């Protein structure tokens, strides 16, 4: 079984400041790692994912996340946030093996960007 | 439009009533999933389906029933709604050989 912990439920930050959203996971098997973003009253959209290879993965809108196997972490960062980044962010994992490869989600982090 | 759709988007019902939430995808993805989203819990898996006529329980299946007679549809039924089933319900789909799930816009359900 897998579990995901998002350490901060709410993160307020001023526009153009850097931000880090923390995610730690626990699993007895190898996993894929994901960050999803949910804008108000919308469904979840994939932001970025780590499958294999380089431990640093980037999204098209400036977010990046680094897989740290020894610390079982997958923290999300952005060097300069915009008002439009205000949303809820979910970290998730799914196992490599097994046909269903079910996603296990963290409880989410609400990022609020202030002017 | 192509993609994954859910209906209704909003539903108010009363305790004890039967409610069916619909999910439709146009990608012919083999896997489909139902999640509920509650404050402080993130998303929790209710049921999933690997193909037509193949379904299995997730983390929180009690009080829910699913069926999948066609690949593109995956309805979720609350046989006798309870207040604890007030939530936002998301449907998702995934192609069998891929890792990424794609989510619908959600259904907000209020049980009075």
C-alpha cells in the first residue's frame, strides 16, 4: 500500500515570490509520482509527473519537482508565482506494477497568491 | 466534444433516494475510476473498472454501486443516499499501457 503526505494544507505567498509545496510518500514498491492542479470549480489537471530518468521534471508553466528517493519526497517548486497559480495542488503516487496502478492522493495544498 | 464528461454537474437529493452519476469518455480508455473529494482527505477511490463488465472496489466502496456495460460509460449509483455521501465526485480514465489518469469536471452532490 502507498500513502502520501502533503505537509502544508495552505500556503499563502505574494506574487513574484518563490514557493515550495512539500510532498512525502511511503510505499513498499516502486512508484510513479504526479502533481495535479485543481483550479476553482474544475477537475484535476496533470501538472507534471516522474516516471524514470532525470529526477528533476518540469511543467510548461514554470513549475518543477524533484524526486528524492532517499527522502521519499517529490516537492513542487516555482521560482516566481503569479496570481493565476492560485489553486489546489495534489501530490499522488501509483505503483509501477499491477494492472490498475491506482492513484493514491495526498490531502492537497491550497496555494493562494496574493497581490 | 472529445474528452471525459460528467453529468449532472450539480445535484441536490434527499436521504434515502437513489442517485446515479454519469461519466462518459470518448478516448476508448480501458480503465475508468470514481473518486470522491472531501476536505482534508484529498481524493479517495470508490470503484474502478479495467474494461467493460470488469469492476473492482477501491478504498471507500460502501454505499455505492457501479456498472460498465460499454467501454465509454461508467455510471456510479448511490442506492440509498446518506448525508455522509455529500461530496464532490470525480470520474477519471486511463489507457491501459499509460500512467496518467485524466479527470472529468466533477459532480457536486448535496444530500439533505
